[in-house]
């Protein structure tokens, strides 16, 4: 069992090492200033994407909280309406 895990892990490591190498090569073929500029550009884009995702997550959290608040208000309103309807139904019958 451990041998199978070790074999799978070594295969995964080999693939990761190959991907890292190709990534290094893709930047090594560029002039140094272009490679650094491209890296900074990609990081800036990913940082903005992360900011958008964080904003979206916060927006969803706020909407869910707002939905919970509205649901509680509606439940309270239904309870009040049911109570007044029940009281109104009992009043004229007596």
C-alpha cells in the first residue's frame, strides 16, 4: 500500500518538476527586464482578480444576511397576521 502511494507521489513530483521547468524556460527565453515586467503584470492582474473575488464573496455574504433578515421580518409579520386573524375569528363568534 505504501509502495503504491510512493509511486504515485513520485509520478506527481515528476510532472510538477517538468511543469516548473517549462515555466522557468518560458521566462528564461525572454530578456530579463521583459520577464520581470511580464511577471509583475501577471501578478497585478491576479491581484485584481483576487480583489474582485473577495468583493463578490462579501457581496454574497451581505445578500444572504439580508435574506435572513427579510425572512425573519416576514415570519414575524405572518405570526402577527395569524394572531390577529385568530383573534378576529374568535371575537364575533362569542
